[in-house]
């Protein structure tokens, strides 16, 4: 009997099950058709702290717009609007 | 008749007069070669995200123009020859880019009023 009690694990707080949020492509939803390379602030949403481009699986953008975003980011990097590599951007 | 947009960065060590002369020169390059300037924006002195040629700031200038394809080659050779320009980028505007640019122009025009 005692063995059962000790094996029973009681959590202090309920385990928060990671609810699977349906990812969507923000460009299709917002109806944006063109990703501007001059707008650094908007492009920063697609970069991580090191300034690298976030993969589609995290941002959920469709392939068509991920290509446009990556091209815009590369152009912005060429024009020194965005850094190639940095630490603790944002 | 294509629509292009170009951005170039000039060295920060220029005086105002030199800068105006530089801008006039590139405006002339476009108009002489049969191009037509649609919109210009001077973003002024801005900090660069990384140093270019040991400089950390630069004068950004944005130009939108339309013209034949050959105009871009002459423009870019001018950019390469001029040592005051430290970086440039020209791009052909597709359908959506033109819409975006038009919207942006109206927004700026409205902002100035």
C-alpha cells in the first residue's frame, strides 16, 4: 500500500500542456503583397537576436512570402539598414 | 519603360554643397539618359548597422525613376566611378512594388501637409 502512495506523483501546479496554436501566414492574412527592404523595423520581426532570419516553422509564413522576406532582409543588410550579425539586437 | 528604385549611401565627410552637387549629378545622369524621376527622398545622415570603409554613418538618398533598361547600367557605372558613393542598390519595381511605392508617396505627401 505504502509503495502505491509514494509512487503517486503529485504536482504542485497543473502541468501546462503546450496548446498547439495554429500558425498562419501573416502576409496572406493581412493582405500584404510586397515586403519592403527599406523598412528595418518591420523586417526585425523576422530576425532573431543574432540578426539571423527566422525559419518558416517558427514564423509560420508561407514559402512565397518567406522568399520575399529573405530577399528583403538581404537587401537591407547590403544597405547597412540591418546588421549581418549582431548580439542582442531589438 | 520600366520602373526602378535606387538607394545610395554617400560618405559622411561631405559638406552640404558637395552633397547637393552629388545629388544633382545623379539626377542629371537619369534625366539625360531619357529617364524620368518620379520621387526622391533624402533620409539624411543615418547610422550604419556596420562600418563601411571605416565609417559608421552615411548620407542615404532614395530615388524612384522610370526609363529604359540601359539607363541602369549607365547609372551604376557612374556610381562605381564616383568614390564618394560607398554603397548603392538599384532594383526593378514589379507590380506590387509599384503599388507599394505609390501608397508610400501618398503617405509621405499627406504627412508633409
